[in-house]
C-alpha cells in the first residue's frame, strides 16, 4: 500500500464490528490488531503476555490506584499505556493496520492516515446474532450484550475524554443492521478509498 492507512474500529457487542474489521484488514492487505496486540507487545519486550490478557480492555479502579512521579499502581492503566505506546510507535513508523477498540480513535487521532469508525446495530439483530453464534437463549444474549457494552464503555471512558460510541469522536458511525456485514464493509471501503484518494 502506497499511502499509510490506519483503521480504528470501535463497536457495540453483537454488531459484527470485529468481523467488519477482519474483512477490512483482508481487503486492504494490512495487519489486524485486537487481542493479538498483547502478543506483539510481549514479543517486543520479551515478556509473557498470559497474565495481561485478564486485564485487557478493563477499566482502572480509581479508588484503589494512585500515580506517583508518573508511575501508576493500576495494572489496568499500565497495560493501557503499553498498548498506547505500541500503537503510537507503530503508527509513527508508517505501518498500516486495522485496530479494534483500545481507545484507538483517541490514541491515534493526531495521525492524518487514521480513519475512525464506530459500528452499532439494532438491538433485535444484535441479539439474534449472538444467539446464533454462541447458541444462547434470547435472555442470555441480551444479558451478554449489556455486560459487554457496559465493560467497553467503562474501559473507554476511564481512559478517554470523549465518550464511547459518541458520534463526534469518530469519522463515521454506521448501523450494520441496515446493510448487513458485507454491505457495511462495501460502504466503508468506498468511504476509505475516497479519503485515500483525496489525501495529498
């Protein structure tokens, strides 16, 4: 790819946002960073990532954490900062990639190559998707969606000034329930390609 392209994908649980990120990664032939981001950081620092994964995308406890001379006692915050530094360094090196979540629309907003997306969906279709994918009952799927979105919102809002899912924090917010995953991907590709063509 001639021009750098960084795609940030935030998503509601059940919206198909992760699948959309995978398809964009495949279409543009660029790396997808999600849970594997921790493996990348661990390999770079010659550390074991296993103990980090339980903390991934979790908010910090403001009551039990404190910062002294720039060092935080919060393992969640320290993990966030490791990811923050890694993503900024990767972007600054000129790499192109797709990143899912991790406050990336905020972390990387200084880069002109960033396209930030938030994927949402209609409740009924999100519930049906989770029921199908995980063989859940309707009530189980609804509960899972509430829990996952609550955790994502709390994580995001504890580290970023902008609110999770608020349209002004993203270049484009799109309801994947209207066009389906593939239709949403097509629309996003058209948007991204136009942005890339217009880039000086």
